[in-house]
């Protein structure tokens, strides 16, 4: 009948008492509607689905010393948590440029920030790679501060369609921008055993790179498909069958983490992008301008440290972090994804 109330959509059903898959976590995916449920997930030390918890926020604000009216860049917008805090320090009169290579998450973040009152007049959000940072500063003029929080966001890791996690079945993609470049599955089809061994060893210090590369390339030569995250995870597991039983589970997990990370670094040319960004950074900053970079593995941290220290010796930076800053024990307890973070900073001379 016409005057009947429209039926509410049925809630998603899941087995047991807690949702397990990404799609079942419909409450976490709608934080505006289910704020209490989202808070409960955070209290358990977990990151709610579709969200990212920003790391070292206070430490970063202390380094950047943002004041109203300044112009800055968030080179890795992600969920926009750091951007939001930086925006609060900028007003009135300032401007934030915020970029990210990911065209899937970026529009959602733009909408979230606009709903909080930060529209295009104060935050200029663009889909782009930070390797092309000159496109920003040639337009904006020299910046007072720059932040880069490297790697991937929790939204990207948790979404099975992106293929970032070996724990969840999904296409073996691993691209920040799925419309650009080659997926990890395509890369595996075209790589030699020697190249793959080097990729695992160089990008992630994988100790079993030889055995894993041999197993992967052999399977492909025999016509087997490696197109999903769990297919690759199974091959890694089989190739490590020689490890003693009581150590094997943990070693397989660590190798999966490292090999997925190595493939992600390769398909997104993460080291190439970071090197270009670090090289162009001094030109992006005003004298006295500040930069903070959060890294999550040794390959990234080594590059940041080397660049900051050599530009310091050349007198281009007047001050650099003597040692990396680590998140507090409390932050690591409430957000285990913070555990590997290292924060470095520099000030332009
Ligand atoms: C750890 S997250 C950033 C989280 C963010 N700071 C926050 O508070 O929500 C890293 C982000 O950097 C982006 N990213 C990684 N490499 C990039 C690059 N070369 N250029 C632009 N964005 C990049 C990823 O797509 C991801 O969204």
C-alpha cells in the first residue's frame, strides 16, 4: 500500500557474535551512525574497518610548529587524520595542500574533511604522487611545512579488493592507484627467478628470497595461476616446508608480510618516488621551513636518514633529527600498527 512506511534494509547477518569480513563490519564502515561501536573497537586496540588511526600526531605537531596563516603540504593524505590536526593549527588564514596517489580513498577523505568544515578554500586536495611535489610548490610558493606518513593506510590494507593483505582473499593487486602501472599478479607473470629473488631481498630483506622466488616462478612456468593473495600465501607456505615445525608458522607469517611488502614497493615504485621527493624537498620549503617523515621499514628509514644527513652536511638543512622518534609504548599498545614507525625531521637553513 502507498501509505506504508518503506521497509528498512535488513541488517547484514554474520556467523557468531562478531563480524569477521570487511563487508560484515557495516557499523564500523558508518562511524557517523555507530560512533559507540567504533569507539569500542578502538578501545580493544583495533582499527575500525574503513578508518585509519594517525600515528605520532602530537610528536608531529610539535616538530612542525604550525601557526595560523601558514601554508603547508600533507604529502600522504590517507584518512586525513594528520591533515585535520594540521588544519586546526592553520586557521585563520592558512592553507593546506593535501595529496595522495590513491583515487579510491581520496574522494571519501575530501568529503569527510568538508563535512568537518574544511572545504576547498582552506584545503586543496589532489590525486597525485609525491614524487611530483614541484607541481605544488611552483604553484603555492615555498611551504612552511611538509608531512609525509609513508606506506599504506588501514583502509587500503583492510579492503580485500585492493589485495594488500595476505590474510584476506582478494586479487593480487597491491597498487595505490589501480588505474596506473602493473598489478602484482601481472608483475609475477613477467619476472625472472633471479629478478624476483633480488626484489624480495632488496625491498624487504627477505631471508628466504631464493626458495620463495624459485617456488613462485616454477609454478608460473608450469601454467599455474597466481592471481589472488591467498594463492601467493599458499606458495610461500609450501616453499618454507623445510623449516622446523615449531618455528614454521611464525616464519611463514613473517615471510608473507615481507614478500607482500616487497611486491607493494615494486608495483608502486615506492623507493623511486621517495628518492625523488627527498631530493626536491629543500626547494619546496621556505628558510626555517620544517619537514616530518614517518617511515615504517628500514628501506624507507635508511633513505630518509641518508638524505637528511647529507643535506645537513651540505648546509641545506640547518638542523635534522639526531635519532628517530618512536611512538610511545602507550600508543603502540592502543594501536599495534604504530610499532614499526620511526619519525625523522629536518629544518631548512
Ligand atoms: C599511512 S597512510 C597516511 C595516513 C594519514 N597520514 C592519516 O592520518 O590518515 C599513507 C598514504 O600515503 C599514500 N601514498 C603512499 N605513497 C605515495 C606517493 N608516492 N604519493 C602520494 N601518496 C602516497 C597512500 O596511498 C596512503 O593513503
